[in-house]
């Protein structure tokens, strides 16, 4: 056996392959999480580390987690599943020590709608409500659900229409509460306005 072959065998023997530690984490898009190591290999003073983003949702713009130490931080930018590998580099060898499986929930959309000025109408008036200012931080399509939550006991007022713009005719004096629920693929948010008919 040549000296070169013997040196290679010794170097690799010092970093024997083993199955990586699998860490499952739950996260929320836009919020930072810590990726912490849980093995004794991090005590090797001469070791360096390489982090690799192996898998991300198709709409994600993330490329790699920051840092080159034993631990790292990561911010998933959209909902979906991410896989991150941590590699230990020591001498001439490299070893996959950790596989982080991150399930990221999405960011809730923002519900918003316009109402008549001052949210005051006259009895018999038909008012328009526009929810097209509602947004999804992840750029997802929104659906709109309108509800007249509160109205005077003898009122027959109801929301007319569907989609981002609807209307209602206020047939009795009193207080009405209009609610808009905007929904993306999985999450929702509600906005409410109190309308005074007089």
C-alpha cells in the first residue's frame, strides 16, 4: 500500500459516516427560527460547518440559511416545507450531521375595506363597500366573504353581491356591523366596521 493511500484511509476513518440527526420544526412565514445542533461533534475545535438549503416551496426566494457555525437561523419566506442540511467539515472529510425538516405556516392576509365617509348613512341609503385593498403578503389570490353581523331587530337589510365590492341598503335607523373575511388558501383575517344609519 502506498503512503498516499494510507493517509486517505486514516483521514476518512476519523469521520465515519452515520445517519444524520433529523430535527422537525414548525415555523411561520416571515418569522425567524433557530436551527440548533444536538450532537457532540460540535465540540471539535477544528471543525467547520456548511449549511445547505436542499428543498423549498416553488414560490420561495430563499437560497441558503446564513452562518457557518454549528447553529444557524432561518426565516422561511412563504408557507410550505423546507429541508436544510448541516454538514460537518473536518480535515479532508465532510459529513452530513443534521437534516432539518421545517413546516412553515403562511402569513395571514390583511383584511381592509372602505365604507361611507364617517361610517354614517341616511335611512334608505344604499352604500357600497370595497374590500379590494385587502392584501396577501405571499401574493396569494383572495376570496371575500361579507357578513352583516349586527342590525336593528326590525331590519331586513342584507349584503348584496359577492367578491371584493358589495352593497347594502340600510332600511332602519340604528347601528349595523359589517364584517369582511378575506381568505387565502388556508388562512383568513376579518375586518369590521360599525355603520350608523340615521
